[in-house]
C-alpha cells in the first residue's frame, strides 16, 4: 500500500460540495449515541454469506491503482459479474469519475475508512470519524450511502464494532484471502480465489495488475462451478 500523503485533506477541502456536507454532518451527526453491542450479537463481523445459496462475492479493497480498477470493471462486465468495492475515502475524493463508474456499472460501493489506519488501535470517536468521513464523500460524489465497512488489514476492536453499531454499519471480513497485495503470482491468486470455493464465500482482493490478469480465469471457474458472483450485501442477505 503506498504511503498516504498528509495533504490529501487539501483535496477534500477544495471540493466545496463535500466540505459543506462534512461540516454539517460533523456538527450534527457525530454526537455520540448509545450503541447496542452484545457478545456474539448483531454487530459481530460477517466472515461469509449464505452457505445455502450458490453465490460468492469478490471484495476489492481500494486505495490505489485507478486504471486497474477500471480494468476490473471491464472484466466484470464481460462476465456479467457483480462485486463490492470497499473504497478508502482519500482515494475516493481524488477519483470521483471512477467512483461513479463503479456505481453506474451496478456494483456495490462500501467503506474502507478514510486513511488506511489500524482500527483496533483507534478510540470510538476516531473509528467513527474514519468511517463517517468516507461515507460523506461517497454520498456527495455519487449519491450512495455506504452501509458495509471492511476494516483495513482486518484489524478491528470493540471500539470499531461500537462505532459501526452507532453508524448503522455491518462489519465485513472474508472467508478467502488471495493475499494479492503481497504475492504477485497470477496462478496463486487464481488458486486462492477458487480452491474449494463454495456458496457464501467472501473473497478478498485488491486492484493489482496480476489480480486483473487472474480475474477472467477466476470468473470462468465460478461459472463452471455454477456459482454466481454477486455483491456482498446480496450474499449476506442485507
């Protein structure tokens, strides 16, 4: 993951529409409200979807590589597949056209925080700030209110769950990890995304060149297995 520059907030401030909404929202909706978080209860993360259905979901965590994101959209369209894009707010603010294209192609837009922070180490208010700011940006730029949150690096704690409870988010993890951010091996990405794949699987991916190359093979295998590539919300029944 490339180092995120501190001056990305300048780009946010220059977007008057976003800035205006941010001011209003932070003034009125980030006031703490009671959270309902019970052990093993409704705010525990999703690690898979409905195992009784023949659906799988590709989850793309996006903080970089806009041209690759656009290539992924083209491959998904070719195969008639849908996916969920968990976007970082700092990326979304600088890539409005690509963000809109994700929505226009019928895919799901979801939340990956503003910066790529370790949410397990953030207090309640910082967790809320990271999530809510990205929500505001997505809604301002393309009219979509994100409702799913994938914590960066899968790191979360009780404050993350409480923040998501207050902000009405579902926390989403994964059942299969391609580890494509580390391993630049197309065959390995294909194997990790397809080996023993079954209905309800949530497959974690990133916009990498080798992932884009692997994607047609992955979708082809899903087709042969009779699996449908759907959004995470459809998979988990939300």
